[in-house]
């Protein structure tokens, strides 16, 4: 009898410990997992529903019942139909009364053990799938990073190739003209202006045109466009586009004849300049007003394409990263190149450099080194410089112009 009680007590204690462990595991499940997704799935798997809890409680009650049933059923009963005091040997009585409850509790606990093992297998399967998904995600991330690095290398290769072409375009620029050799007889000989010096000469010619054109009139956008048209396309194309400007056309034709006459000495040219246009310096060593579209058209198109490919790149999306490349490009532009770039935009030939869709001047600082003090002095030009300086920006940090 004592041995039986000890065995049942140990079984009851084991059942209590098992229940306590399961509830504790349910409460603290997933706390040591690193992945939030794993925590959620682990908690869902090991969480005991109300049916399992009810069966555990029932098994516990059956074990308790088995312990107290010998005492209860061997007591004298009020009703003789439930009197079990004379049911045989006490051992048979205790065994017959307790065994059904113990057996039923054992079946319940055994079933729960299989159920918990099933849940544990599900947990292992879910954790395996989660780990596999995480590995796949990391692998895909590595592949994406490698692909991005390849695309960045391709972008940089294309950018530096375009930068190389930009320098080659400048080196190939040349203007063939003439110069004079002083002596007893002044002789004219061929002279070639090439490379970056071409932009210095072109700026001088454009500002000379502005001086001639605006002597008796106020400069505005239409007038500036006409002057740039003459500079860019030449006097012959200007005459075709604006035949009504006969006075201006004749003025420039006369200036060109006096400047470039082959039989005129250098001294006489200077004298004629003073007599004809004392307010303008025609310091050219080539035939002026012949147009520069063959030089500047390709130059500006290639430069615009290079800037646009960086500013609108889908590979380099960070503004500071884009500016890193554009600063390299801008460092290749001389002050005179940036001045002509500003004039090109102001004439509306280069309207796409700065408008509502593209802000390559104000946001991406392509004329940041513009020395606007060296521009043609006129209110219209000053107003547009101030417009760029005060235009609202979202990305640029710092001032619009370097000399501000």
C-alpha cells in the first residue's frame, strides 16, 4: 500500500512539473530567437490552445481522484447500493478503484506527449523554412549588390569615356584666321586659334555683337536671342532669318569689311575702328560674324548629354554621389566655357539647361564658377543672374555662385 502511494505521488509530481514546464515554455518561447519572423512563428507553434490545457487539467484531476478514491469509496455509504466496504480484499479494492483513473490519465498524458512532439516537428519545419528563406534573401541581396556594383562600373566607364570625348572636342576646336607681321611692309599671314583659347575669342565676339546691336536700343530676351543667332549661325543666316533688320545687317557687314580687308594695314585697321566704332573693340584675328555652330553645336549637345546622364541616372540616385561626378565634369570647364554656357541658356538655344523640368544650373551647379562680373554689362543679364541666384532649390547646399 505504501509503495503504491509513493508511485502515485511521484506520478502526480511528474505531471505537475510537466504542466509547469509547458506553461513556462509557452510564456517564454521565442525570446532567444534573433529573427522577428521566427519569434512570431515559434510563439504560434508552441502556444497551447484551450483544448490541450483542458486535457492536462483533466489528467491532473484524474490522478488526484485516483489518490482519494480508496478513501472515498471504502467509507460507509448512506445508500446500500453504493456501499463498497465489503468488496473483497483491500488491495483488489484499491487497484480496482484507482486503476481506471490512472489508466485514463496515462492515456491523456501519452496522447499529449505525441501531440507536443507533433507540434515540435512543425516548429522545426517552420524554423527550417524560415532559415532557408533568410538564406535565400541574403543570397539575393548579395546578387543585387554585385549587380549594382557592375552597373556602377559600367556607369563610371561610360562617364569617363564621355569626359574623354569632351576634352577631345575642345582640343579639336580651331579657328583659322590671320595676323600681321610688323616691319617696313606689314604682311598678313595665317594664324590658328585652337583649344580652350577659342572660347576666349568667341566670348569677345559675342559681347562685341551685343555692344554693336544694343548701342541705340535696350537689351531684352528677344534682342539677346537675335544677337546670339548672329553669333551662332553667322551674318548670312541672320539675314535670312531677320530680313527686316537691314540697318543692323548693314552695320555688321561694314564692320566685317573694315576689319578683314586684305589690303588694309594693321595701323589703318585700328584707325578705321576708332572712326567707325569708337565704343567697340574688334580684337579678332579672323573674319568675324561667320558663325560658330559647327564648333558649339556638337560641344553643347555632348556636354548636355553628359550632365543629363548623371543627373537623371537610375543607378546613381543619391544627390551627393551625383554631384561627385558632376564636380569632376565642371572642373574641366574653363571660366569662358561657363560664360558661353550661360549665354547659350539665356538665348533659349540652351533652354533645357535650366527650366521647370531640368535644373542643371541651380541644383547641379554647372555654372557655379561663373564670374558674372566679367559678363556683358546690361540690366537684362544682371536680372537673369539674380534670377538664378534667388531661385528656390531643394537639393543644392551652399551658394549658387562661387564668387557670391
